[in-house]
């Protein structure tokens, strides 16, 4: 394999594919990029077995040649070293020449490096075809599903149930619903899609967070849901994510149908108040008392070691009788951040029942939080 390629688009493709490569991979072969120069252009594949990313640099872009002086072929080259070499080069073009499937010479007008190359036959065969149920969705809509649900998913070190580390996606009746939970909270976000398909799939939240930055320049994303993987296709990039098998718990009945106490506050002001009152706590997720009445809304905390703190909320709207609820400051702050709304409503049915955090202007996203039991 031999080619001369414009450095800028090459670096973009390398940086994208590298997001799938784990720093400590149990399979040494997966520390390499698979470079394949074929009729489509230069395909660069990176994988950690859970996520696979393939970015393609075409031969031409906007009628300008990107790849020249080429001989088709394929090779495996260390991903980190190749990316760093190209990143630090100063020339506008990069020459890559694979010699005898064992040495890769990477150079520009002033720099030259020889790196170990491995036959591409050693790389596992990874299918990146759009098979299964396929539909299209706008990039802002899909990213909103990730942004408003990923924080509520559990992590592998905190749960014995792998399915809780995923965001569950359900498409039904032209509505795509994302839901996640770590059992202390539930996040739900719904967006409309022009598709009559129906499916349910569990995609790891961590994988989605890792690949989300790659969607930045996309306008639409084509998604294919198969039996074992979800494939995302946009522009010159294809991404495959391993699905987590199993049935996601049914959480529809967890949400209260009616509310007796509703507090509306400014998101930024309320989060700042939470931050100030939490200063006296030793814990990351401090337990705060939220007192609510028509005449007074107050956050307070008492700590045996550090003292106490309280702050009255002056900008609010409240309906309901007087109530006091113990809340986890981190869970509430996470919910408010995810909603990205100027104002939020905290809706309660009763003191010891799960409560809802939502935007008064947008009912497509809802956060359910369990109150803290204080004895």
C-alpha cells in the first residue's frame, strides 16, 4: 500500500477512529488501526470490540484531490503512534508507504518515521453493514437523547445488572423514547421520527458518550438496529456499538400521575443555591432539606462536623400545602443540567414518594428522583 494524502482530513479521520481504541486493550491487535485503501478511499478502522469506528478519507473533496500517487492495499499500524506523528507533522501532505507488510514509512517534506506494520489479515472481521431496522434522525434530536439520559445510567462498578449501564431506546408509533436508570433516578426523553418501525435496544451509555462528539458536524444520522449491534452512519463515518442483551425494566408505573406540590424555580439560581448550601457537607452527594410553602422556600443542611447552612429561595412559584423533603443535591443538580431549561419544576406527590423534575415549557424530557430517607 502506498499513498500521498492531505494531512488535515487524514488527521480528522485518525482522531475519529482513535476514539474507539482503549488505552488498555486485552487484545494487543486492537491497539492498531486497520488502514484499507480501496475504491472508496482510505478507510481507517479502530475498535475496542464494544465500539468500532470507521472513518473514510475520499480521493477527492470539493473537486480537490485528497489522495494521490496511490497503490491500493491494507495494513495494520499502531494507532497512537500514527495519530501523534500526523498531528505533529508540519507538512500539508503525508506519504504512507507500507513495505513488505512489515514496515510502514510515514513522512512529509521534512520528517520521516518507520513504524512496525502488520498484515491486515490479523485483524478481526468486523461487520459494519447497515443491516436490521434502519431509520434516519436529525443530529440535534439524537444527541438530545444522549445528553438528557446518559447521566442517569448506572456504571459497571455500581450494578450487577449490565442492562442498567445502557440507555434503552424504544421506537414505537413514530416516537423514539430513551430511558435510563441507576435505580435512584430515571431519565426519559422522547423525540418524533419519521419511521413506522418498532424495536427496543439497549446501547451502553458510556459508548454513546464516547462517540457523541463525532456527531457534531452531522446533519442527519442513519441508524440500523440489529440483533447484536447498533450501527450509526453519517458523512464519511460508520460506528458500530455492541448492544447489551436482556429486557430493560418497565418503569412507566414509577412516575406519579398527579402532583400535590409543585415548585417552579430558575435553574441557574437554584443550582447555585444548592452549591452554596452543600459547602458544609463532607459528601459529594450531600443530603439537603427542601422546605416549601407559599411563604417560604428554603434549602438547608446540618452537619455534625462542619456546622450548618441554609438559603432562602426568593425567585419561585409554589402551589400546594407546606412540605419538607430530603433531596440528594447531586441527583437534583444532574437533572437540572440535563434539562437545559431556563426554569424547572420540581413536582411532588408526597414527602416520601419519588418526585419529578421537568421543564415547564417542554414535556418531552422528564427526570424522576427518589427522595432520601432520613432517620
